[in-house]
């Protein structure tokens, strides 16, 4: 590869070759200075050696870690990586790797440097870091570890330094569910928005937000899944809603409906007659103010278009605040509440895992083991049995 050396205003030789474009459209133009070069020939020799190392003798555009990550993300996207996963990796590359490892060649990075990088991510922002949670750092760790594994397999790197980087311990968070007292206040506010005696278009947005909360609470769906349910997904004759996709927010605005769920499996979620009546009433409200709704229209909608999950989540937070409920309650708490109440009333782990769309019961157990009924009740029975014996003089 031809590399032209030049001198900067201070007289230092440097090279900045054009290596094409990254998948995101950005020009790849790495720069390297050679302050020890005294002549053009010396600078040219150093630049040629650097360029050869940078491109693996022309086998790749660039071995800078940021450029390699863009290529890695693009290849994984082509091979079916989930859209939300691609979004997360893109954010990691642009925001964290691009900030702290800019200009670093992937195969030259050491475990010490990568460990320092992850440490910096956990340092507070006021101290020059990112202030990320341990779980987010773990997500970045797995992203880089997977990328390095790929680069080793295709011969870009000789080894994977991420194998020597110790990831932080996982933060365990108990599922936050809405308690019985707060549920009454929430139910009253949601019902008020849903039970419109005289539906008007100006009220339908609030009704859509309320219906989204109602649907999440009664089915345990994630917010993206709630936003993705279409009218054709209602199978009243068979008694279930088919959860077959999720709504994803794309960079730059707008949303798309992905026809796969988080675990890439469709699932039926059963409803009782009373719940079907609520859905029927809500659909009647929509149809009374607009003829834009078709079998392919989403349920949670004002005009037949898909709503943004973050918008729906924020709407729930406003309802929460007006009801004076704890800030810990978020839209996802509706899903946790559904799971908690199911467990408390005897639903087995296998059934609940299927209903929630978990890959297996282990995931459900990890989240809700502390809520499994029976064990503490047995302890209460044991204590009271022994106390009764003492009272009876046995």
C-alpha cells in the first residue's frame, strides 16, 4: 500500500493514509507521527512498516480496534444478530471504545490496557470515567471478548487478551413489583383512562398509554412486545394473544416492528373472558374515532401506527408520579408484578417461563426464586406447631 509522508507545521513527519470507508460511512484515515525520523526516507520507511502492520499487509482495511469492531458488527448483523443487540454494540463502539481506545491497534492491545479500559468505564463521570453499572460493563466485556474470539479465528489476532481481563461481579437486582396498596391507585387511574363514555380523538393517546399498561400487567409482556401486538394477533376463539414480535426504535427516529421476540420464539398468552371484554371495549373506542385501523394495525396506537416503547414507558412514569407511587416502579414493573402474582397463586415455573417468553425455567428461577411460595409458609407452620405444643404443656 502506498503511504505518503508529509510534514506538519512543526516539521514533524507524519502519514495519514485513506483506507476506505467503515460500514457506518465514516472515512478510515488513521494518522501516525514519526518524530524521530530525520529525513523523508527514514519517515517513509517507518510509515510503510506502520501501514503494513495496520492493514495486515493489505489483508484488511484497518486493524484499529474501532474499525475492526464496525466490521464485526456489520458481519454479525448480516448473519442475523438481533436489532437491539446491534444497537447496543454500536453504542458501545462509538461511545466507549471510540473514546478510550481510539487509535489503538486491536492486536497490540494488552490485557492490562483492556482491564484499565473497563476500570475507567466504572469510574464516576466527575472523576473522568463513565460511571457505568457493573452489569453494563459486563455487557461491554462480553462484546469485546466475542469480537476478539472472532478475530483470532480469522487470523487477525494471535490471541484473545480479553480472556485475561477479569469482569466485575454481576449485580443482582430483585424484581420490583407493584404492591397491593399501590395497585389499587394504579388500577383506578388506568381504568379512568380506558373507560371513556364518549370517546374523543384528543383522549385516545392517554387511552392507548393506559391500555399498554393494562396489557403488560395482565400478560407479562415486555414494553416492545406490547407495542408490537397487532389486531390479527388476537385469537379470541382459541383464547390467546400471539406474541410474535417487538417494536424497536431505530437511530435517527422512527420505529420498526421486528417479527421476532427477544428469545426469537412466538408464544401464546392466554386471557380470560373478562379480559377479552376489556380488549373489545378498547378496540370499539378506536374504531369509533377512526377508520384507519386494519387487521395489521397495532393494538397500542392512536392512528394505526406503531408507538415508541420509550414514549409508552415515560407515559407510565407520569401516571406513577401522579398517583404518588415509588419511583422504583417502571413500566417493566408491570411484567414483574404479573410474574409475582402468578407465582404467589401456584403457577409453576415451566408455565410461567413460557408465558413470559424466557428461554428456560432457569432464567425465571434466577429472577423470582425469592418469591416462590411454600418455604416460608412451612417455617411459619413449624414455629406455630411448636409454640402450640408448649402452650399445651407437651
